């Protein structure tokens, strides 16, 4: 089974659109997302544009606040403070990466946890790892929803996650622990990656190394979620050798068309949750 992330993301977006339209009738208000974009990195500009377009399509008003590459940290922090206090702003996102003069840690800490649609603020990270209600980072949330499309009950499954980033690997591990999986996280210093991967019933690869996971790294009937986005020549490919594994796995995500569309859908989902938390 090839997991169709595009289709699943569309279903989520349709549900969000419907809910926003119902909430608008009740409250005369709609969610709004403020995206801060610093500098002119081409991929960041594309991501932000896509986020804005997807937000608009479901009825979330979206505003891009653009700064030049040399903007001061103080100016960005002041803007975040203003947005934190603005009752018409439901969610705030600062597009990463940031230029060197701006501390990622300070920026992430400055976004109020209740408006932190990326789920990166340490309060949300702490709530997630404590098993409390929290805003969950969009990509791992999207991965979990895709896994649950294949199998509802994950209790007792062995999940192996390749990558330990704050963005992907660590929150993915917390989500799967919450689902009662036995979780192994592996990374660049892991001694025998293949041996660890062979234990997996569920494998999530969030690495950034093209075709890292080979056919003889996994057992049969596994669920494989490929988070990787790697540009090789003109093609975008994942961290998993898709062609070698598509017939071995029980279910596998393609790249593109797997996790990517779910990330944006989950951003919209988080923005709606932030709106509801403020308004209802
Ligand atoms: P990251 O911060 O660079 O983390 C990569 C992780 O992979 C690190 O933990 C690193 O280990 C580990 N790693 C690197 N090389 C390895 C190797 N040869 N063997 C085992 N582990 C290795 O990356 P990220 O932000 O998590 O992103 C990972 C990938 O997902 C990238 O391709 C990115 O473009 C993609 N991505 C996709 C989406 C989406 O929506 N589909 C969203 C976000 C990111 P160490 O910790 O030891 O360095």
C-alpha cells in the first residue's frame, strides 16, 4: 500500500474548512495566522507562500510579515510581542532558518505557547513529553495521522525513528510513546543502524540522506514513513529507497506526496486549535 498523503491532507483541509465556516456563523470570527519571514532564501519564500495559500483556501486569514536579512533581533522580538498581545492573531509562525544575528532559541521562546502553531516553544515541548495536552509540531503530527490510517492500534509495536531533531525525531518519539509503542531513536552516532532498523514494525526516517534506508534494513510488512526531502539532480527523493521497499513494506509514503502535504494540513489544524482555545 502506498500511503496517499495528498488525499489524506485534502480530507483534513476539508474538515477544517467546514469547521471554520461553522465557527464563523457562530462567532463572526475566523482564525488568523501571522507568518514572519526574514531574508530572501528561495525555499523559505516558497514554504511561506504555500502556507499562506493553503490557509486562505480553508478560511484562515494569513499575513506575511517580511523583514530584510539584516533585521535586528530586537525588532523581531518586538513584533512577536505585539502579535502575542493582538487578540485577532490566532497563530504565529517564524519561518526557519534564521540569519546568524537572530537567536532561534530566543525567538521560539518569545512566541506565546497558546499561539505557537509550530509547537516548538519549550512549554509545548514539555507538555508533549509529559503526556499533557499540547500543540504538536506539524510534521510528526502528520506522520502519526498517516500511520494511524494504516493501523489504528499501535500498542506494543516497535517504532524506530531515524533522526533526533527537535523538529521531527524527538516529537515523533513522544507521539509514538503516547501510543504505547516501544520506541528506539537512532542518529548519526548510532553504532549499527541496520541492526536497529531491522527491529522496526514502524520506521520513520527523518534524516536528510537520500535513499539511506535499503531493502535489507527492514523486515517484511513494516510501515515506513519517509520524512526526508532531498534534491538529487532535478528530482526530490526521500531517505528511503522507495522502489526497493514498496513491495516489501505493508505501507509506505512516497516522496513527494506523502508527509509533505500533511505538514501543511497540520499547520492549519494547529491554527484552528489555537483559535478555538482563544475564542471559545
Ligand atoms: P536535522 O535537524 O538535520 O536532523 C537530521 C537527523 O538525522 C539528526 O538527528 C542526525 O543525527 C541524523 N542523521 C544524519 N545523518 C545520519 C546518518 N547517516 N545516519 C543516521 N542518522 C543520521 O533534520 P530535520 O530538520 O529533522 O529534517 C530531516 C529531513 O526531513 C530533511 O530531509 C528535511 O528536509 C525533511 N523535512 C521534511 C518535512 C516534510 O514536511 N516532509 C518537514 C521537515 C523536514 P545527529 O543528531 O547525530 O546529527
